[in-house]
């Protein structure tokens, strides 16, 4: 899936930037968006554990985003149902 692949590439980019000491700020927003999109795609396919993983990763980059928190709560609820 393209959304998961893009999210994975951004995770790698953040790790490489951190390892080399490069500024990561410009990657945070794009990585968070990619993680959210991958979570949305996984949730649409009822792949709830995968969606949880992507939403949690997006929240780690944007902890004050209430929409991400809501999406995470919904997929956790769906996974338990």
C-alpha cells in the first residue's frame, strides 16, 4: 500500500536525520501527515492493529492533535469490538 510505504520512508528519513544531527523540523509535519494517512487507510481496511500503530506514531510527532487522538480511540474501540 502506498500510504504505508510513504509513512515508512518518512520514519526512516527522521531516523537518518536524527543520526546525522540534521534538523528534523521540516520532516515532522510531512511524516505526521503520512502516518495519519496510513492509519486512515489501515482503518478503512479494518486492519485495526496497523491503524493503531500508525496513529500512535503520528501522535508522537503531534501530541496536541485532537483529531489524531479521536481517530486512535475509534480504531482501538473497533479493535476491541
